[in-house]
């Protein structure tokens, strides 16, 4: 899977340098340069109208937009989005932070808003049953998917970590990665928000026409909450592995979809919450 994102002239930096003070146990202070991750708003416009603003780390913005619109139910199909571009008709300091989305002919902003409103109205955390009912209405159960050797699954977080170039410089980013059943890295994204990182890697698949991801494994650097697992379900991902814990609702979503969900995948061990048949 080629992961080179669509790019434009307004791509903003993922990190920046600044002066900081470092303090040791003796109280000694020294000034040095440090790199910090950039967090900025990204406005998404459809048909010339503002649809939403999300906070993110710049980089792979177009993949983020494609993934977010699909996983959050703004569009029913990945190919409903036919183009993404940066908007130049904005103040200079906003360039690179506003994108324009072109939808396929016949799909209007109102239709996209309706899809979003339907998804969110019953998936806003009012109760678990309403959330699961909404997911069932919008997403089929995942395909059988692969069986993966545990030793392969256990090694994936470290493989993801080794590929996190921006984290190496800043220490302030989440990551999401797609792997195949043999442990080969297919796509990786970093972002200040764990859900944005997931949208970015799913956006890669959407851009390449690779959805559903019925043979893929999603690995995330943070906890596996409802939002992460529901996005994976919408993308058809059968296996989700997290280096931290899963929430009760995330486990319910995974069970309902027939997914395999693992938590605390680190140091050669893991907790299998459901779908253990795919773990060899």
C-alpha cells in the first residue's frame, strides 16, 4: 500500500523549536532548545460552506479529511469524496488550515449533514444500546479476516513505535498503524489526537480504494475507546490492538461486530477482550 499523502503548497510544519528551561534535582536550571508538536485547527469546507473544525497535527491533512468524513458517516462511501484541496482564499496565517472538499455529483452538503446528524444523534453516548443500534444501522459485521500468530501481534506496537519519526523529535504524539497478517507495515500516521491518527490511516486506504480493510490489523498507541473501535468497524478492520486498555463500550462494539480486540499489547503479553479465534 503506497502511503504518500496528497500534498499541496500550504502544508504546515508538524513540529517547531522553542526555548525551554530544564531543571534537575538540585534545582539547577539551564536554557536549551526543544521541539514540540504543532496543534492547529483544520477547517473542512464542503460546497463552499464550513462543515466542521477539528484540532490536529498538520501533515497528511487530505488523508485525515477523507478518513474523518467516512468514519464519522458524513459520506456513505469512500469514493463519495472526489477531491480535497487547500483553500487559498483565506488570510495568510490560515493557509494550510482550511481545506475544500469536492463530493461526487449529486451528493449535496445537506445529504452529508443528514448522514452526520443521523450518526451522531444516536451515537452521542446517551446509552450503550442506542450507540450499538446506530452502528448496526450504518456498519455490517466485519469479515472473518486473518488468523495472526500472537508473537506477530505482540511485536506490532514496537514496530509502530520504531516508525514514529515525529514522536522521536517531540515525544508528544499518538500513532495509528495498519499492518498485514504477517506484520508488514502498510500505513502509519501520527497526530496530537489518537482519533485523528486513525482517520489518517483509514484515509490512506480510502484514497487508494482499499476499503474495506478486511485483512488488516489496526494498532493504536493509546487506549482503545469507543471512537477508535467504531472507526475501525466502519472501515471493516477485523483486529484492533492497543498498548493500553479498552473501554466497556468499545468491547461491546467489537463483540457486536465480530471483531478481535486486544489491549495492553506490550512486553510480550496482551489482554484479549474478544475475538480470540483470530489469535494463533
